């Protein structure tokens, strides 16, 4: 099944675990260590909030111009 998922956060979510240690959870969807943050959110710093983007396998950003849903 193919899924289209939109991640809208640009920063990881810090979670405190035992002994005051933290882990950072990916909220941007680009991490190769998902669900943990790998720092890929830094690629998003100059994205415009009113535009929609996708990233290819080489993390090259592409702007989405149109989405067409076909329901059968």
C-alpha cells in the first residue's frame, strides 16, 4: 500500500528518559534512523511554510506543484 504522509514539524522532539538522558524523535520524516533524529531536519531550514515539498532518495528537495487524487 502506498501512503502519502505530510510531516509539518521542522525540529525533533526531545524525550527525557532514565537518568536525565534524552533522545530526539524525528518529527520531519527525513531521518534515516527513524523514529530517531539523524539531523536531516537541517535541510528544512529555508522551506517556505505555505509550500509543499518532497525529498527524493538523495535528499534533493522538490516543490509539489499539484496533487491529484483519483478515487476508484
